């Protein structure tokens, strides 16, 4: 299993606020967890050097979903100044 305590670079400056939101909101925790999972999967797919072929449409769908999760996380970070 991947290291779930890894701070993602995009949100590293807000890591303390993220930890607080994860403690206070089950919904935020689920969204952030899904973002971590999708980011890891996307990284694995894009850096996969084996002969296994992953369709571009599938990778683009993962990118879109990850982007939507990033936007939702940003909204949480903006609306909940602590």
C-alpha cells in the first residue's frame, strides 16, 4: 500500500489546514482520500514503462476526475479559513 501520509505537492502549504478539515469533516476526508488515490493511480499509469497499454481516453478521464477533486479541495480550503 502507498504511503497515505504523503503530502501532495499542490496542497503542501495547506497541509495543516487539510489535517484539521479531515478531522472535522467526514466529507472532506473522503474527497481528499479519493484525490490521493486518484493522483497515485494517475502517476502509476503515466509512469508505467511496461508493455501494458492504457487507453488515452481512460487516462484523460482520470485526469478530469482528479482535476475536479482538486477544485473541490481548493473550495474547501478557501471557504474554511482557520
